C-alpha cells in the first residue's frame, strides 16, 4: 500500500503537534510526535549539536517504524528542515548527517504553520521573538528543496479545516 507522507513544520508554538494529532485522527492514521521535545525534556544539561543529530536520527527511525502501521497517510510533527535551521541558528554549522539526509527525505506535502497562534511558553521553547524570522527560514528551505508545501493559518477548527483544504488541493487527499 502506498503511504502518503505529510510533514508539519513551523516555528515554535504554532500548533504543529495539535494539528498533526487532529489530522491523524481525522484520517484514521497515526502521527510521529516531535522527538526533540521528549529528548530535551530528559536532558540534565543544555543540548548540543550532537544531541540534534541524535534527535534527527531517532525521529527518522520513528518515522520508518510508523510507515509499517500507518493507514494511507503518515503525519510527522517536524522533520529535518527544523533540525537544519536549528543547527544553523544555534551552532552556526549543519552536520553532514543532517544535510545529506535532508536532501534525500521525501514528503508528499509539507504543511508550514503560520505564526498567528499566540505564543505559549514552556521549558523547551526558546524563541518567542523570532517566530517570523524562523518561519521565513523554513519557507526558504522548502523553496530550495522545490517542495510541495502549503502555508496554513487560522486558529482552532479553522486551522484544521485549512490543512484539510491544502491536502485536497495537493491532489492526493480526496476527503
């Protein structure tokens, strides 16, 4: 069976996880949670460049495992564009592993979440004043990859419905 892959990315606190969960529920499939959150919450020290590579590797493994049980569509909460931009911004370097795997990753659709949801602070989030800047970097990466992407805005149910419309407009989702 062909599994369509939809990656959800965007700046911090833009509803990626909520959207991924709702879409997976709606399409009776699954989503891959953002592994970075779990990983960083369990560190007893500041994260490093090597930690971002470890996060990227585990997220990819989680996605590979999920492909075996997904029902037609697999939603992933973040992916390697986030890791690349994070490395550039935080450490001013992108590890070869991330660069090489970013070029090879394939998603049928990227959903880029707009910054129109109010910031919600939590211990893992770092950049409340850089969301527009990060959004522009993510969009630049998507354009460089010549990726099929849609920007999703709106709050609550409107955001969810806009995501469904974007999936339908992309031609591979018909509901």
